[in-house]
C-alpha cells in the first residue's frame, strides 16, 4: 500500500468543513451540504466525520473519497436499481435529481458486530433476540457471520435513529407495503452484489445502509451514498478467520476504530464536549479511506488538492 501520510498531514489545515455556495437553498447535514436547485440537488460531501449521531472531527480528502467511491458503486449497481446521479462536476460534488426520500435507512447486516446503540451486537448483548422482526438464535459470537444477511431498518430521526420492523414501518405509514417490498428487495440485492465485488478485492462488506426515495416519475431510486467507509463496514478478508478464531477484532478499513477510540475516552452519546482525537488517528483514518477507494475501484487516488466548496 502506498504511504500517503505526508500528503495527508499537509492537508489537515485545509479540510473542507463548511460550504457557502451562492446557489439554491442550503441544507446542512452531518457530512453533506445539500443545495436545492429546483428539480435538481447539488450535494457537496465535506470532510466532516460523523458517528454516534454527531460530528466528531475533520478528515483530509474524506469528502472526495466518499463522493468518488459512491460514484463508482452507483455505476456498478444501475442494473439493480436506478440512482439519483446526474453528474460529478467536482471530486467532492454530485449533481443529483431530486427525490422524495423515504424516512427509513435500509440497514443490511451480514455479520453480528458493532458498537453503536443501534448495532446488532450491542442489542444482542443486552438480551434482545427479536430485532427488527428477526428472531436471533442463542449463542452468537461477536463478529460472527450470520446464516443469511438481515435487513434491519431504522427510522431517520433528528436525535437518534430508531430500529424498526417492516410491520411497524407499514403500520406507522412511513412506507406503503408495495414500496417496502420493492426497496427491501433492492437493498438485499445491492448488499449481495457489493459483497461479491468486495470479495474479489480481498474485502468483506460486513454491513451497510442505503437510502431510497421516489423520483418525479414515481420510480423508486437509490440516493445519498453507497458502500462508502462512512455508510459501510469493511474488514480485510485475508486475516478474518484467524482473528475470529482467536477472539481478536477483525482488521477493519472503515471508521470503526475511530468509534472505538471515542468509546474508550468519553461517552460520545452524552458528553457535551468531546475530546480532540490525536493527529495520528486522523491521518490513519484518511489513509484507510484512500486505501479502501483504491482497493475497491482499482484506481489511483488523485491528490489534486482540497476542492474548496466555496
């Protein structure tokens, strides 16, 4: 793997954390700034790093990596479901068609793991055996592969996402039965296809989330991002079996180790002020994001300088 640490370190003061474009109406998300252009949206992926439902840090080149990784995956999955991409005008920007987004995140899990309050392992440890409509067997071990991938949806809420079953989604009027059937089927197909392509590159696509909506023609459409290190968990396949047998955490190549650092140093859900992660942690995270982009796409990441979204 190419060592980009010096380039990353130089870019730390130039992270794109805020945008102020003079077009459309701006909506600020945890990571993306969205500009409403009428029948289209301009999505700017910043370098803000989120987890635990809040922004934790800024990571050099993260916005570019996420946007370009998504662009690659959107192209590779068009045969499964249409997506919102109209163009990629800059490495950290996507021009997208506007859709009415479902208030649901379609989370698909191939393994039982995680550290957040909605993770499968966290809930299983607490004794939960019926999760999002799935009956879980006794005796599961952390990081174990599930017999079959499970779709475990959550609501999209301001404070904390809420795990929810398909029956509750329909009963609460969040989606129609027809739309749920189409979207959930697509989510499982996207995960299976993603896992197959990742495996060819020596990666395990552990779990991921998708967002979908309905476009102007009434077609269910994939939006937001897909199979990025922000929305997905990846492990290195080569070492997984040995590490699992020896009860060691898998080698991850996503933001999980940053989550673990915050869990060890504070209560990221309750503490008003969070500690500042060490620079080395930020450099490592940026390097892993770039490594993942290169492994997945087979392309060399282009260091063209931070694209200032102003």
